[in-house]
C-alpha cells in the first residue's frame, strides 16, 4: 500500500486556481497531518538547529529488554532453521504447520501487551525480529509485518477503545491474521478519490460497499481494518477506519494478486458488498480514518527498513564469503578494486541502516506516542533505496550464480545462496508503504512546516493585503536573527565531546552541513514561492541531503556505543572506526551529488519531453 499524504500545505498555495479534486485532496491531507511541532533530530537538521544531545549517547537497550529479545529471537531462529524459504517462494504458499509454530511462539503478537495475550516486547526487539526475518524469508517478513505494523494490532494499540482492544488484540496475538485495506484501483496517493463508502444503517451500524486493491494478508485474514468514506454535509470527503471481520456476509476475496517477488504474499482484491458493521467497530472516531492510517504508518513504517537491514546484512555475508573464495587472475576477486569498492560500500551502508533502525526504534520505546514521522519516513526512504543498491551489487558480484536460482544451484552441488530470490523480493521495498517519490514529498511537506508557520501568509494571494503585511513584519523579525546564524560556524555543543576523537570532525562537519541545508532550503522558498511545490526534483534533492545527514549522525552515535562496549576489543574498534570513516566519505560524495542536482537545468526540459511522449 502507499502513503496517502500530499506535500504542499494549503496555506502555501492559492487554492482558488485549483480544480475541486485538487483542493479536496489537499484539504484532506492537511486535516490528517500531525500538528505537533516536530522537535526531533531530523527536523533540527533541516532547520539548521540540530540538537546532538538527542542522539549522544546512543539510546541503550536495557539489559532486561535485550535479554527478553534474545530469548525470543533464539526461539524464532529455531523455527526458521527448519523452514524452507526457497520452497515457500517456489510454491507460493506458507505451510499451515509453519504458521501454527509461529503463532505458538507468539510471533503474531510481538508488541501486543501481555494483558491482551501478546509478548509485550519493545519496538527495538520487534525491529530485531524483522531484521532476522528479512535476512531469511521476505514472505514471512511481509506476512508478520503487514499483520502487526499496518494490520489491526497497531491501530488498535494506538486508537482502540478498551472494549475493542479486549475483543480483538488477544485474537491477533494468538495467530489470527489481520490486514489493512486502503488502496483502490484509482486511489494510490489521492485519498479524496476513494470510492468505498460506509453509510449509516440506523443508529448503531454502517453499511460498507466498495472494492480494495493490493490488500496484503487478505487471503488469510480474519480481521481487516477498512478505510471507507463517511461523508457528512460539512465534510463530504471524510473517511473512517472500520474493523471488519472477514467471516461477515458480504466480504469476498475476488482475486489473488501475484507478483515478481514475494510469491507467497497473500495479497488480494477484496470486495465489500452491503457489509453491515457495528458503529462500535470504528477506530479512532468517525471521520478520523485518514488520521488513523497515517499515524499507524508512522510507527509501522519502521519495520520495512528493519527487514531491509536484515536482507542487506545477509547480502554482505554472501558477497564477502564469495569474494574471499572465488579466485580469478591469480587472487580472490575481493582483492580486485572494482569488487572491493562494492563490498566496502555494502558493508558501510548496512551498518548505517542498522544504526538508523535501532535509533528510531529506541525513540518509540522511550515514548510510545513519540512523534517519529520524519525519522521513520527517512528510515524507510533511505533504507529501502540502499537495500536495493546492496542486493543489486550482490547480484553483480555473484555473477551468473547470482542470477541462477537457489534450487538450481543446489541441484548441481553448489552453495544455494538465494541472491536471485532476495533480488526479486527486495524490489517492492521502494514501493511498499509509500513509494520513494511519495516519501520525498511527505518529508518535504514536514521540513517546510516550520517556515510555513512563520511566513506562509506572506505568499498566500487569497489573503487580504493587511494580513499579508503583518505576516511580512512577523517573518522579517524571525528571519533577521535566524538567517545570519545560518552563515556562522556551527557547533556540536558538549555532545560532540562524547564521541571517539577520530569521529568528532565528522559530527562537526554534519553541524555545518545542517546550516548549509537550512539556508539552501530558505533560498529555494524565497526564489520559488508557491511554485516550490511543483519543483519536485529540487525538493527531492533537499530531502536526500537531510536524510544523509540524519543517517550519518545515527551511524556516528551507534558506532560510539559499540566502541565503548566493554566486550569489543581494540582490533574490532579499529575496524569499526575505519568503516565509519569510510561511510563518512561516501556520504560526503553523495552530498556533493545531491547539491549538483539543485542546479540541474534539466527539470523543465524533462517535463516538456515527457509531455511530448505522453501526447
């Protein structure tokens, strides 16, 4: 499924020139936004005011929590040891016996509180489980993630009444699979066009009619959280989230969707025909469905980069083993510069992916209602894109043996590394739960928010001149102090002194780059005004710059936590510092490339050529 959120704020755009459909989509997205001021590290990096005390020292997992996670992961490994991911891929089915084992293990209720029969484990341990699954079997990772991260458990935990939780969470925890139904044939990133309707049927029920596409887990689900329009005179595009039981009359799976990868994904088209749903099954209140969907995704989105991290680490293991064993031209292929370059990048990026996932997970553990929308979105965007590069490089390093299936390799007596399967399964990750393009627009909307609260009225042509004049004065007063600071040397504060001496310069560089990014974003707003929302390539590059700085910050902090671990010896510390230094140089390289895109004059020409082709 995709994330439903448009990037530009209503106050920034002259909506008098919009079509009714554009205006409705924009107003819906704005109404569903989390209006809290995002005060996390990511927001600070984009605004030029990063608070590195938020990340240094790296938030440590308690001994008790780690032990609980270790115990569960040990049991999960035991189940996976006799699972056969290649057979699951080949047949397109997950054996019922395996699902029963996972249910007995508690794998369907990892984060569900113990009072509702779940394991009650932390977000960090849930992410660790996703890493393990991501490196073994993408189909199992998708099944358990779709059930717990965007299926019924997560919205129930966040928005459910006590009665709803008591009724449905124990069923989910004990193995009843759930799903989330939002996407429709003509509705990807535009929820205002949703056609599934729920109309009142007396005081206590609604009748749902409609059809949902790409509903993951729907073929196995007992429960589906269904998004449907519940229009009123004041809010004609209002949506609500309903808990629907698939055993109820009128719920029908009309097609199982099949894909390039994740061949055992139980994903289908679901039809709802006169389905009668109790009003008490509305989650989060009538008319608040989009809010439920977006908030659920904010936390649930962390699972995908966690699974990507597990897959990336598996790829590094496969590639390094092959590079050491495979000899060409008199030496192992890993000693040839072209292959060594790929392996080094893969190892550094995989370490950064884990650092990022662990940090965002720790934020949720610190506060279950923490505002992690920016951090989770960056983790999803950056993690899924780096994972795709890593699996692509793994395919290249393994050559023909990467392209060959694991079954074929096994049949002729070679090590059955499933690179071909991992490659196919990985491709969906830049599309699932918000495509990369939508994620960049989502993040762009959030990073513009502080500036829009200061100066949106200045450029809003629908407002009276007197109000716009007052806005000019307020904005001028704020920016007259903020903007000059963005040109002054940056400081990491006391936080930087907590780093290993060899890593302190990198953090100092990040602080300076944060200020450069902030003033570049400000210049883009000043030069483009309301037209900025159409400069999606420009906005995307600015988002990518901030994402790189965020990931680099988490990587430095996570490395420091490993360096100070008493169980790590001096040799390991040297190797770790070398890897993180190298990652910093990679990031500097990527930053230069992103800044070059800001001056790219091809964007306008690309639109013209695209129009020519589409005509």
